[in-house]
């Protein structure tokens, strides 16, 4: 079972996105033809090419389990940098 909340990307070897970006887990889906489990999520950042819109993303369940770690129900508290 995947916990609802915010996740941090931990895999940098096979990814074009660096480690540390945050993502909101939304839910599970199933491929109607193959029965493959798919994780649906939203990246918690703004990319200029997205024109400020929310982008739903998905990936196979096994990839999610390997590449993301649970942070908590909400965004982490920012570190006070002086």
C-alpha cells in the first residue's frame, strides 16, 4: 500500500530530474488491458513549459517504489537559512 502524501525523489542514476524534487501522490490506476498498477502523482514545482498548470503524471508501481521515499502528509518545513 502506498501512503497518501508527499514524496521525495531519491533516484538520480536513471533520471533526467535531480534528486530531491517533491511530488504529491494522488492515487493508483490500473491499465485496463494489462492490469498493470500505475501510480498517479503531481510534481510539486512549476516548470516554464507547463505554463503554470498542474500536470498529472504516472509511472508503473514498481518504478515508484524504487525511486521515491515518503516524506509526510504535507510539505516539509523549510529550513531557516540566514
